[in-house]
């Protein structure tokens, strides 16, 4: 991908990727909502039990950011 790639090109690539794996059977409300919550929880994990100062230290550290 490059600066010339547009949204439609990306949508086509994602659709082909999903079709190649027969993932449509998993694309229902329950499965998508469950996947969203699981991925969101992974994003929150580094912040658990940290105060604002500790979180700022994470963002200031290029390796951890």
C-alpha cells in the first residue's frame, strides 16, 4: 500500500481476505460484539492498576508506547 491506495482498494482486499477464509459465517452480531470486547480489553490491559503519572511514563517511553 502507498499514498495512492484508496478506501475502496482496501475494502476489496479485506473482502477477499475474509472470503478466502470463509469468515462470513462468523460475521453476525454476537460474534462481532464479542470480538470487539475482547480486543478492547487487550488495549486496556497496560493501563490496569496504574495512576495518571504511571500512564504518562508509559507514553513517554518509546519502547512501551
